[in-house]
C-alpha cells in the first residue's frame, strides 16, 4: 500500500515539477531576451523625448542613453584604443570622416541592410558617411544647409532692399555681398559691420563647393584655386574693414548680434536656435535669404554602430527608426534639427511662420539649399588643414596680418603637419 501511494505521488509530482521547471525556465528565457543597448550622444543632438519612446517601439530593448560632455570624439577614440567601453550606438558630428581610417571599428551598415533605406535620404548627406571604397560607417541624422541671415531694420536704414527675394537677387555673388557691406559701412560711419568674422566667410565659401582640402585619395588640394578664392574673399573683406572680428557663438558674438553691430552672417540652419538664444533683443528684426555664391552645407550629424556592440542587428533597427522621416520631422519641430529625409520637405510643419524672423517661413530657403547641395569629400585629415587655415584667417581678422604671408605660412605649416600624420 505504501509503495502504491508513493508511486502515485511521484506520478503526480513529476509532471508538476516538469511544468514548474518549464515555467521558471521560460520566465528566465523571456527575461534574458530583453537586451540592453547603450547610446552616446551630446546635448540637443537627438530629441530626448524620442529616445524615451524607443522602448515602446522595441519592448525587447532596454536603451540606456548617455549625454557625453567634453571632448566627445576623444572619448570614443579612447574606447576604440582600449578595445572596450564603446557604446552600442554612437552619434558622430560633421567630423565623421575623421574615422574613415578606423572604419573597422564600426559595422558596415550596408551589411546590416541600409541599402534599402538609402533612397529616403539626401544623396550628398548619405555619401558623407561612406568611405571612398564603399564602407558605410554612419547613417545620416540632421543636416546644415546654409543661407544668409540679415537684419531687415539695418538694410532698410541704409537703403538696401529688405524683402528676402530682393535681397537674394541683389546679393547673388560674393562680390555683390562685399559691395553691400561697403554701403553699410559708409552709411553707418563704420559702426555696423557686414559679417561677424572672416573664418565664417572662408568656411561658408568652401561649403558651397564640391572640393575642399583633400581629394578622395586623401591628397592635399588646399593650395588650389577654389581655396585661394575663399582666402582672397576673406582678405578683401578685411581690407574693406567689413568684419567685426568676433568669434562665432562667443559672448562677444552674442552682444554684437543683440546690439545690431553686425548686419549679416552666413550660417547653417542650426544657427537659428543659437541666434534666438543669444540675441533676444533683436527678435523680429532678422530675415533669411539665399546665401551669396549659392547653396552650401555646414555641419550636421550622423549615427553609427561600433563593432564592440554585441547586438548590431537590434542597434540598426533602433537607429533606422530614430532617423526615419516621421521622427526627423518631429525633431525639427522640437529641437530645430533640420531633416536629411527630403520626402517631408513639403510637410506644412516644415514651413511655419517664425516670429523671431518677422513671421517669415525661413525653412523655405534652407530646403532649397539642402536640395541643391552636391557631395563634398572631407577625409580624415580635413581638421589638420582646417585648423591651420583658420589660424591664418584669424591673423588677418584680428592682427591685420598680410594675406600673402599668412597664406604662404599656412601652406608651409600644413605641409609639415601632413608629413607627421
């Protein structure tokens, strides 16, 4: 009797134990299936509210986003050198090409299926994240199409046209722009400058072309005519005393914009938010027109997946969703991040009146610029040449250095630096 009872209990308990075991094991398996992805970004590079929605969109993913301050690029390079500590997803600024020699540190997004979504993006922007040999290290985020920012009240005061279309026509070339600056200078007894600084002029002119300092073989072409022309234009402005000589986004820049000491500057779309924060007293006075010399780009960001990630497929799904057209449109509204997805350019949200700019629909000019930009190659050595050229331009702007000597000195320094690269 005891044996029968014991056998019966075992027959009952064994299935129960098996069921409980499966239940417990299944719970552990479900818990294990939720993966953690880390993301590095900098302030205002990605909409924080959008990041909070990732787990709603992907319930199996725990996204841990960290805002990185200080030298973002150096921190990432350190993680690569240590072969540990890199995130699963990382934002890259317009220095994305600096990482081309280290492409193996990133997953090739083409291998993860990015070719399918390539048609959604501006071609020139897409190409900036692809190495010359066809390795895509990053997906486009926002862009930086440029236009002319100008003070409508100052233009009216000195007798220049104030309507954006008329200003665009009058200042179609850089030579036209300098002529207008001389008129502003003379009419205000030299109290109002045409531009904020000469580095900005040099940068924006180069941003309008298809060549900058290096070709796709990473050979230096910064001594050629297209760079010399930008240099000479900056020198001409210095000769005519048209530059205020204030560094962009500095305290002095803020004051000059707020007080009406500068009549214009050529800037990227993201400069709108900076201007609004820096010069609240000038609200309603600024307008946007086409930039002299044509369309251009300055800045804009990218997003990539470091090879240290153990979950590249899931990370790709996240970045693909973050940067889809709908989310880029919402990021324009919330953070003034200009989209890289042209399918939404005709959405009414892209063309809302902006009180700071006299209710002008300024994005119409930035859209036109973005649609007509051609791809320009930067390359991993771009920052070397850029830094030295900027120092030379600065020496003209702030110390009235000889343009010819500063040009020669810059080329010699660049040649020496490139030998050490």
